[in-house]
């Protein structure tokens, strides 16, 4: 142990590091081939051109501190969602807000509840606040809301629900969520993580399913904070902008733990413009829906059983150690997300729906590296 271990509290020493998807440069250096990155659910069509122009236009002003209150974007989001300005908080990505929620509501002696095989940041933010995370088993690769209710006690302050879930892609429907919230005790706040809302909303309309009316909960000042992101559908992952909608009183407490100026002026400008770009949005959603169907069908033809996805990614069991398959795919120039380690699914992978060309390359590589390995 180094000399700093004694200085660092146990709750920090015990933390696992967040392991991001492998960077393209690193994978290319390892494999010596050009990579297609399908490991982090980024938008294959890149950022909206309107957002890019807005960022370029704002670049000349970066010697001035950004607006700490992000008033322009909050006003825009309040109108967009039909909520009050005071019910909106803008943060450096949804990840930043997950951390703020944990630090605001949790402390040693309290606990948070979520599902196993859900987003790997929930354990990290909970434990870094000194609290315990209870992860209940899944039901059919999705959230088991009854089990979550049963795990809640008087020391529970937060429930994390990823809807759609990352990595399995499953959803909790609007009716299921209504019933769940009605059963919740008043000492609990639900962090309703809708990082993939736009994709799920689009797919649900196509499939005739009632996916989410989370913003209604906010209008009713229920114990819910809805998290959204500009990193996925809007293609601005490196810009670091996300936001939350919740009860005004709670949003005010959350804002106290926000690092000053954490959202940059470029981030605010880019997000504003991205909201205006219907064309980029619809193109991204339409392509994802079509490609998700195609990739899922091909996976089934190859003998896999992908979980029905409501996002821009698919989850499936590979029937072998996912790290080994990942390595073979990488040697074919494809970067996916093996779900061993913190994700808790040793034999599963998650693959992002890319452009039609990228998906075809993925399927060809998968066919090559699993040839003869799959039964049937
Ligand atoms: C990607 C993702 C986030 C983080 O989004 P950022 O806005 O980039 O921080 C949060 N939750 C889930 C479930 C995600 O998959």
C-alpha cells in the first residue's frame, strides 16, 4: 500500500473505477487494423451540423466564464417539456447528475436500490456517497419492479431506474411505472434515467407501446427526477451536456452540489442548436429503428437470442467468455462492449447500432469469428 492509502477514506479505497468503452486509438494500436466503434452507444451520424455551427460561433467567447445558471438552455428545456424553469437543472452530462443526486440524498447509513445488470455508474456514485447499493435480480432481462419495492426500507433514499435499461435494452412501460410509483413510500426519490429516451420514444410509437410519460410526474411534483442526455440521440457525447427535470425544491438542493461553471458555453450553445435540428434527429431515429430490426434479425439467424431493444444498441448472450469474443471481433476491426466485470454478465456483449455500413461490417465479423461455434 502506498502512503496515500492511509489518507483516503475506506469508501473511496473500496470503489471500483468506471471502465469506459475502449478508445478507437487504443484498439487500433493493439490490433493494427482500422476500427469501427460500436462500444459506447454514440450516434453514428455524428453531431448535428447546426450544433457544430453554433459551437464554432461560440468559440470566440471562451475566455468569458459560461453562465453558471445555464439560463438560456433551461428556459428552452422548460418550454420544450412544459415544466417550470425552476424544475430544470443542466449538468455536465447525465452522469454528473447521477453523482449529484447520490451526494445530495445519500450518506453513510442510507441505501439506494436498483437492478443487477444495470448501468455501471449506479454502484460507483452510491458508494462514493458512503451509502449501500442494493441490486435486485432481473426478471426476463429487465427490471423487476416488485423486487425493487421489496428491497426498499426506511433508510432507502434513491431508486435508480434506467429506462431503457443499459445494457439489456429493456423498458418499463408507462403503466408499469405508474403502478410502481403509486406503491413507493415518501422517503424515496426515483432517479428515472432516460438517457435513451428519444430512441425508445420513437420505437414505442412504431410498435404501438406506451413507453413513458415521465414529464407528467415532474409536473405533478412527484418524488421523481427525470434524467436526459445530449450524448446519445443528439450526438454530443464529448460536449458533456445532460439535464434533469424534477420537483423545484429538490432541484434547488441539487444545484447546491453542482461544481460552478461545470457546463461550458460551447456545451450550452451546442445543445440549444441540437434541439432545433429536427432533420438530424429524425434521420438518426429512423435509421436506428430500421437498422435495429435488421441487426436483430441477422443475430437471430446466426443463432443468437438478442433481447428486444428500445435503444440504439442490442444485448445478447454469446455462449462464451465475452472477453474472448471481444478480442476476436477487435482483430476484425470491430469494437463492442463485453459485459463482464462490473456489468455482471460474463458471457454477454452489447453492440451499438451504427450506420448501415458499420452494422454490415459487424455482422460479417461476427459471422467470421463465431463460425461453427454456435449450436444449430
Ligand atoms: C450514456 C448513459 C448515461 C450518461 O450520459 P451522459 O449524458 O453522457 O453523462 C446515463 N445513463 C445511462 C443509462 C447511459 O447509458
